[in-house]
């Protein structure tokens, strides 16, 4: 299978601090790839490089065989890359249907936001509503949706533009368990026709839905493989998963300390 995305020897520095250090990775068409790593590992900068928000100081990005390193953000969107940020960017005063209708023209140089939809576009809109599970919420004002529904709507606003690759930044942050599971099922459905790259911190979600996981550390790939191998990798435990466990233990110790001192404090007063 051919690669949909290749990042070759990419380096980026800000004010003398190296964020991406000779980064290499690739993913195949139709693949669901998860990226994890500690804060400051370079995950967001990597997404910025792919979407043209930041230009690499060395190296190149190939998308579907084309070098897109020199292209602007809008042109990269037109090539077929859609990006979703952690906070939903939807039109809260418009209905779900109207949000998707507005998104139909986003890939054009001159968006036709107010022109009539063709029969083909209307069919695509309803197919997208079905795919994201919001057909019954089509005429609800987007601002009234639950957090999870808002995330699915924004994913739908990307899907309706027919991207080849979706980049999702922490898509399940703040969701209930049921919403997280629904999102995972949606991602598995999406990759039937597209590729998806997910940056995520929710390890329970990653364990349940990841097929291939890439771990970033200090601007480069630390390791890559199935989640069961990743979570047992000594290097990953030391630089990432171990830190998370340490933070949990520190919180637990503080809670115990508070419980022990609380009665004494009450007695003093």
C-alpha cells in the first residue's frame, strides 16, 4: 500500500530551541495512526508543519506523492488535508444542517456560502449527517449540542469537504465514556475511505482504538508499533507513561496527606 503522508528529515527551531529534530515518519492510505508523547514533544508543531501553518527549516513533507512544504495553508486544504483543533470551531447560532451547508464551499477559492445546493451536494450533506450520527439533530442550533456532538459536527464539516487525510488534535478531550466510544467507532468508519492521524493524551481511548501508535519525544520518533508493544516499551515508560503514573501517585499522596491533616486542623479551630 502506498503512503498518503511522508515527513522526511524535518527540523524546526524557535528562538534557538529545537522543536522538531530531523523528524521522519510516514503513514499509509486508509490508516488510523495515533501520536502520543509528553508535553513539548513536538506534536502540535508537527501538525502545523503538515498543514503549512509553520514552514520546515529543513526537510520536506510529501502528501499523496506531492511535495507540499512550500504551499500555503489554503492550498494544502485544497490538496485534501483537513485539520480539527481541540476546541470545536462551529457556528453556534446556525443549525447542524446549516453548519454543514456552510462547510461545503470551504475548499473553493471563492466560497459559495449562500448559493443553492445541488442535488449531489444535498445527498452528500445527508450522508455526512448519517456518518456523524446527527441526522436527528439536523435542525438543532449547534450551540445547544453536547460537547461530544459539537466535536462530531466539526468532524462532519471536514468530511463534507472530501479530504483524503484528517488531522485530529485530542478529539475526545472532555467527552463522556459513551461519547469517546462513539468517536472511536466514527474514526474506524472514516478510515474506510480516508486516512486519519490523531494526536491524543487519553490512553484508555488509544488502547481501545489504536492500531499503530507513534511516540514522539524531544522532536523525534522514539518508537512506533501496536499499543501493546508501546505500553511495555521501557523507553516509553520512562519518558512518557512513567511520568503520567508518577503524576497520579503524587496526586494520590497529596490527597492522603490532606485527609490525615484535616481532623487536626478541625481540632485546632
